[in-house]
C-alpha cells in the first residue's frame, strides 16, 4: 500500500475533517482553534459561505479556462478589483498558483527587465522552495542544504533583527544598511543588481517586522542605482498585518508586489503586480503556466475581496492583532523562557530563549505540542524553530483571541514544568 512520503513534516497530529471560521474539526468531531490558518491562507476563515458559494457557482460554469489559450471573465474582473487595492502605479498583473511560483515570476521579470544578474535578499527571509525561490531563501539551511548548486547571483545582506543581535532597533537598522553598502562596495556592484527581495515582516524567519528607516533605506538605494524593490507580501498581504499590505505600515513604495496565500481563501492562486512599463520590458510569453489564474480560484479571490471589505477584516486584523500581542506579552511576562514577543497585526511570534540567551527550541516545541493537545493549533518558525507563531484567520473575534491566550498560558506553564 502506498503511503505519504516521509519528506513531509507535519506540525500537528491532527487529521482534519472540516473547517468553519477559525475552527477545524478532526474525524472524531473534536474542535480545534486554528491559529495557523493553513499557514496564513484562509484569510476569511475556513469555508466562508460567500467564498464557498462563489466557488460552487464558478465550478458549474467553467473550471479551467487556460489563460494563454482563452481568456475568462473572473480573471479580468480580478485584475480590475486588485487594481483598487494595489499600491499606486502597480497596474499590471500576472497570475500563477503558489507563492514560490510568483517569486520565480518576479525574479525572472526583474532580471529580464533590468538586464542585470544579481539579486539582494535579507538574512532570515523565506521566499519559497522551488529552485529559484529557494536560492533567495535564508530562513534556515534546511531549505538549501543538500540541494547545491543553487542559483547564482544571490547576495545576502543583514535584516534588522534587533532581538537576535541584542541591539535596539536603531542600531540593528544602521548595521543592516551599512552592511548593505559594504556588500555593494565589495562583492555585488549595485550596477549589476536587478532587485531587492524583502518581506515587510520576516515570516518563516521568525516573525520579525521590518521598520520604516530600513525600508526607506532600501527605497533610496533602489532609486539611486536603478534597482527594483520587490515586496514579498505572500504572508503579509491581504490584510494580515492590519493594513492591506505589510508595506503600508512603513510608507514605502514597492516596484513589484508578490501576493499569494490570503488572496483566495485557500484556493491556489498567486500574482505579481508591477507597472505596465516594467512588464513591457520582458517579452510576451516569457511567463505563463498551465493552471495560472484558475477560474474557480479567481472567483474565490473576488469573494475574498468582497468579504474583506464588507466585514471590515483589515480593521479587525489590526484590533484583534493588538489584543493577541498584548495577551502573548502577558504570558511572556510570567515566563522568562519567552525572551521576545513581536509581530504586526495577526502575525504574532513568541521567541523562546535559554537563560544565557540561546535559542530554546525544545521548550518552544513542547509549548506548541501542549497547545495542540489543549485544542489550539500553532506553528513554529525562526532559524532555530524556536519561535511559536500565531496567525489566525482575519475573522477571529475577541472571545476566540482570549480563549487562545488562555490555552497558550496553560501550555507554556505545562512546557516549563
Ligand atoms: N514567500 C513568503 C513570504 C512565504 O511566507 C511563503 C510561504 N510560506 C512563500 C513565499 C512561498 O509560498 P508557497 O508555499 O505558496 O510556494
């Protein structure tokens, strides 16, 4: 009998049967509070009735309208609707299926449009698992070790991860920008550099928000050297951080936005957005894919946009994110093993450290397992997998946040006992 590959690593022991809002239910009917949202995907909650209805209606009309063969209305309408929420000037869209594929598309576009070979990424970033995207990923050696040689032309500069360095935010930011200039002077000429790829909040790398000075520093260098600023909003986009895009917090303009995850509430869909004149610099046909911009996924994305607007989910993410981070901070005050709690909106991470300041992966993982046993699903992240992250659907309410914080408090207590 064939079985699932052991290459898959499952974060919780749950065999899920159905989902509703911020809950999932296993086959025995046990209810779990899902603070993973399928790694930040089910933005409108599991099986939101309007998303379900839109997808069902579309399934009965057209499932697959292949966009390099024929065009279909859900894709065209989605372009128009995304135009209303995208940063100004990003008026041209290209669709694929996953975050990794969209990162690959942005990478190809950046090299093609600038004619330059190099890309600068920031240490701790995650951009995906396909070969090009994995070559941009530095959130853990597990994503590259054994796969060599990875793609060339990728240079890594520091990210202002203040807690890791044991510095304040300002010192970490000055260091990161100074090292970037040093990289430009020593190993990677800015004239050869096509793009910066940056996450507004390091996701898999440990839930570390960037800051205004750092991102403004990248923008200024991008302008000065003709480098494209690519915002990987795969995890931070679509209201997740309490603004529509993660970069909205920092007042910095991207040249390219990469989006996926929350875009279609769980259907596989991703996109890159850029100014038309930039897209025009690559030849037609240089991008594409059999399944990209699937009609059902596009219908689900349109319903997702409606729900986000009608239910005020961006505002809810900001308010509930505040409540959640305060709750997580109150738990950290009780337990010295949690050295830092940080995040933006509904991306909240608790970093576990030993008394001498080293990553405490074992206690973090015990706390996550204790939470799962108590009916709260959480994920790990960080280079050492010592950060427990909370990333519930944007529909989460105050009662559910408080329930999660209570379970989290009990779980950490049990993990350190
Ligand atoms: N970029 C970021 C910021 C991500 O968080 C992820 C997924 N965790 C990806 C890219 C890759 O997306 P996917 O798994 O859909 O390929």
